[in-house]
C-alpha cells in the first residue's frame, strides 16, 4: 500500500523518473523501479525511481497525566518528508557537416552522445492527532518522525486511545491514561440515645458513608463505637479510593455521660451512743456530677421516729439523665430494756477439776425495739461452793438492766488411783512364796479437790503367803467428801522349772530334741499327771522368728507335755520337739501351765 501511494505521487508530479532521495530512517526499505522507453528517433530512454517504505512507532510522553495537562506525541520511524528523484538517460545524435566532392556541404549523423537529466521533488509529511477519536492537534516533522504537543481534554479518569495518522506512512496508536486525582466523598453520623441537653447516656456509634464515582472506594472507616465518657469528643473517618486519593470527615460534639452522680449524706450530729440517736436528727445531701453536672438534688429531711434502721431516701439526677438513689438509715431509741435471770443452778465438778462449767440457761430480756445484748459475769469455771452470777441486758442506745442467778458446785468426782505394778515371783514352796507389804509398792493417788483421806489395801493372803497362780489385790482411795475409787494389783506366783537335759549341748538340725523338765518349788518336785504343761511356740534368740512348737510322732497330742512318773526319779514331763525346718542357733521353747507362760532353752547345730 505504501508503494502504491508513493507511485501515485510520482504520476501526479508528471516528472521524468530518476533516483529517489528522502529523509528515510533506519527501518525504511528502498523500493527501486526502472522503465525503458524508445524515443521517436528510435533512441532508447531509461527512467528509474526509488520510493522508501517505512514502518511507524508511536510514543506518548507522558503516557499518563491529568486532564488539561500538556502531552507530546511522537510518530517515529516515518519520513518527515517525501522526495521523488526522476533521472533520464537520453541518447542524443551527433551531426557533422561534411564537404562533398562536388563542393557541396552535407550534414550527416556521425553517432550518439548520452545525456543524463533529472529532477528532485520533495513535500513535507504531516499527521492528524486524535484523542479518543477527536482531533486535538496536527503532527509536524521532527527529528526521527512526526511530533505534536496537545492539551489533554477534560475527560473523566480512564484509559483512552491516542492516534496519529500521517499523510504518508502507517498510522500509529498508543494508550493514554487520565488518572483519578479527585478525592472521594465522605460524611459521618453519630447514632445513640441523646437527650435534649445534647448528652448521650450510653455508647455512641459513629458511622461513615463513602462515595467515589471514578475509581471507586477502596477503604472506608468502619463504624466506631465510643464508650468513653467525656464532653465534646470527636471521631474522624477516612475514605481512600482505588487511585489512592483520600479524604477525611470528623464528627464533633459527642457528649457521653453514663455515670450516675454522687450523693453524700450529712447528719446534723454524731450518734449519742454507738450508732444510736436519742433525739430527732436532720440529714442534708451533697450531690455532685463530674461531667454533665447536677440537674436536681433532694432537699434536707428531718427524722424523729424511734426505731432501728429508720430509713430515709435522696435522689440526684445529672443533665445526661443519669440518676442515683441514696438510701440510708438511722437508729433512735430512748427506752431501757428488761431482764429476768435464768433459774439457779447446782452442778457437780467437772472431771479432773475442782470446779464446774455448767449450762447456766438463758436470761429473758426484752426491749421496745426488740433487740438487746445480754451478758453475764460468770467465770469460765465455777469454784467449789456457791457463786452469784449477774446478768446484764443492754439495748443499742446504751440503756441497761440487771438480774442475779446463783450457781452451786458440789464435788461428786471420785479420786483417781493407780495400783502398783503387778508382781511376778517364783514359788519357794508348795504353798507359794512370802511377799512382804513393802515389796507390793505404793499406789499413785490424786483427787480433783484437796483433802484425800485414806488409802487401803485388801485381798492380801494370811501371812502374806501368795499361792502359786494369780492373786488380785484391791487398793481403795477415799477423798474428804467420801468419794472412793479402787484399783487392782495382780501378784503372779509361778513354778520353778527344773531341766532334766543339758541345755548347752547342741542338737543336730532335723533331729528330735527331748525336752524333759520338772515343775518345782524350793527344790521340791511339784510335777503331777493332773498338772499338764502345753507347748506353744519357739523363739530364736535375737530374732522375731516364732514358729509353732511341733512334736515328733504322736507322743504329745494337742502339744501337751507327757507326764512320766519315772523321770528324774520323782516324775516329770517330756516333749519330743521336732527341729525340722529350723535353723542353727540358740532357741527358746515356750509353754503354758494354768495360763502362765514359761520358756526353756535349747541349741541346734
């Protein structure tokens, strides 16, 4: 297409064609054409022409700008002007005058000379600049192409096409952006319960509305809840559009007071006794509010009615509508109480003491207001004898009344007695053993009250001869008021044990050891068939091992010793002890006779 345009231009000029000259740029490509013609005289004529075909590149500087800004557009790589060079090579005949023999002259063609002729025709290029389809400027030649400077139309932000259409060459197009530089719109509103004085009594929610007709809203401040108390508070919201433009809006005059006022009550005088008044009192009120201020406060009041907790009330309201009710009480009493003491009390001494802490009962007290404090001067412990107790009733106003009660304490506790330790002795004869009174010991006695009278002993055998077995002695203690208590002492007299075997000789483990013995007293053998020892356990000396004393065979049924009248010449006992399962060492064999326990030694190896 570019070649056809250029060719059309050549035809219009109507010139003879010669070589083309133009201000072509590096991206242009020359298109060379040649045409040969024969003149009328038969001489050939050759004409050549060259058209430079170029691409185009459009650039904008800047590529983005606000409306009404100045922008330069350049269409590069295109001819700033178009020149057509026409060149003609013409063969012209050469004539000479010659003299003929007859003396005449004749002009003859002797050959050709070639003459080159040509011309150059140039015309400046130009272009039409359109913004969003509307013509805004004319592009004129400049270095490297066409250029024009135009003012951006007052369009809304967006993306637009800018085109340059040259007279010769290819049209160029570029994208141009009109940025959003207009701040968004924002407004705010406070919502809450507000009274006529302009005070909110609770939380206030401040909401913001944002709008942007161009790039749209990117962020808009979320609703803000104001809970802090204060006067003339403000909240600022911010709107930011998608182009980064921002705007703010501040909501002023937010007054929040949700705290009740305070009330201080002032009584005309201090109480007459404790917390009680004995005459009418006047109460005044001081009301205060740190934020919105006091709207109303109760006037002073006078109270003159007797009673406990006579109630009064005061009300305070602030300008925000917060209210507080104060309720107080005063006590007024002028009448003393009455009291009746409990019945007289008689009690026995407490265990282990010479006194008592009996239940005294409850005094009956009354008061015109129904509340009294009752006290008495009773000791924690009443001594032996009679004590007067004074009961006192006191009402809250300090009035009091008294009554008397008697408390009698009698000693009814028996003395304590601990018998001497039990005595165990070995019989010295068949009758037993003589134990003198001093050996019996002295009991330990005590009484809750002073005045222990006597200690006696009963149950001692005649002549202080204690028989074999157990004898119980009774000790008696009697106090000054005849109270008595007894304690028992046991005297145990045991048989002597006479061994009929060598206890130092060790028997072999696993063997049967014949344990032979007599029950004796002072060298007299007291063994008999009617007196049967019974084997119980074995004890290994130095340990806690205590196995049952087993017999070998059937000679000792029920673990009873067998009586043999021939043993020791006068009779004795034998127990065939099995040592199976025992260990070597020193042992004791334990047995009982009439409930008394005895032990005899043996050894194993």
